[in-house]
C-alpha cells in the first residue's frame, strides 16, 4: 500500500471512538489494492466535542470521503449539506461523500444487511421478524426489514420507551405492522421467522452474555433464523444458544464487509464484483 502513496493519492477515513479495533482500513485498503485505485483509508480517533473541528479539517485537507462509526452516526448529521433518502429514513449516517463543496450523508449499514439476507437466502417478504434492541444499529436493521416487505416487525428491548420511538419512526415510512415488547416478555412471541440481534450485549466486557436470558432461551425453539450483527467474537453467546437450539445462524461479518463495499462504490462511482468481495472477506477474516 505505502509504496503507492504519491501526490495524487486520495485520502479516506473513519471517525469514531473507540477506533483501535476497526477492520474498515483493512477492507478499504484491500479493495483499493485489488482494483489498483490510488487511495488510502485511515482510522481517526475522534471525540464528540471535536467533531466541528474535524469537519473543518476534512474540508481543509481535501479528504474525499469518510465513514462514521459509534458514537457519531447521529451527531455528524447537522454538519452535512445533504442526506440521501435512506440516511433520512434510518436517521443516522455512516458514510459521507465530499462532492464539490458539499458533504452528502449516506447509510450503507442498510446495504450490509440486505446483502447478508441475499447471500444467506433469507427472504423476509411476508415474514415475522424480531429485532432485539432499539439503539442506532436497530434503526438500520428495522428499515432493512421493513423495506423487504416483512409482514410483522416486533421490536424487543430492555427499555420499552426506546422500542416505541423506533416503532413510531418506522411507521412514518412503511406500512409494516410494528409491535414492541420488553425483553422479559419474550415468551409472548409464539413464532419468529428471523431474529436480528442489534444490542451491544455480546461484545467486549459482555462477551460471555446474551441479551436473551437463560430462562427465555426457549424462544429459539420458535425461531428459524438468528442473525447477530456482532462479528467479534465470531460466535456470540446469543448465536451459540440459537445454533444449539436448531436455528440457522449468521454473524455480522458480511454486514461489515458489504457496508464497506457500498461506501467504496459511493465514493468511487464504480461497481465491485463478487470475486473481489470474496478476496476481501478472506483477507479480513485473518484479523477477526
Ligand atoms: P448502538 O447505537 O450501537 O445501537 P446504543 O444506541 O447505545 O448503541 O444502543 C444499544 C442497545 O443495546 C439498546 O437497545 C440498549 O437497550 P436500552 O434501550 O434499554 O438501553 C441495548 N442494551 C445495552 N446494554 C444492554 C443490556 N445490558 N441488556 C439489554 N440491552 C442492552
């Protein structure tokens, strides 16, 4: 990578906090390497209070585009000139493209999930889908599910108020029937085609726990497919429980790769074929 950097190299990056464990630089720089694009992608550790200064720097330095991760996906929005329709619906931005003197916000987490559904033959049309969580990640999952014409979406969260806010938000854009439920009442769900785990439970300090407590694990017996958007650990407790109880299980690795691929396409106005994506997956897996 480094030997290719010259006066014409375009700079892209990721802003977030924390940032040290991100795989995005590995994904983007690998794609650029395969496609022979003269660009480099770097991680930037950015604190909330520095976002205004960072935006000025991005402008001044001529950075061509950047990704936004936790916890800045909403707070970046007031600094952008325009939002595309999906970013508006999801009410969060993970990709920004500089076009002339405009900053345009996109949300490619949506495409990450849609590609994951496609690659695992998970068709959601007419299906009942449960989303665990009602934070930022749940918004992109809920829009992805509603956009697939699911029959029913059930948002299950520790705090009912947050689930209600997400339900109201989705109803503004889609006709999908949306219910909300507290985690403790999970046993009320009699049938679930697909559950998508979007909470932060299962990563870092909570890697030995699942958002579904042991006494509610029989939920998996009534569930066909279980998706966890976490990819590190590769198999969360949530996915292990689901697998042991007979569900088809999928982790968040493909979502990660495909949201990056979608951002790369937006920035560089080019398509990326399947063979390149398979190479990127193999390359990046070694770092998980
Ligand atoms: P993100 O933007 O990454 O989704 P977030 O906005 O902090 O992160 O949301 C985290 C989600 O995980 C929320 O749904 C949160 O539940 P609450 O709405 O009740 O806060 C959920 N979550 C976090 N810690 C949890 C825990 N220990 N048990 C159950 N749910 C938890």
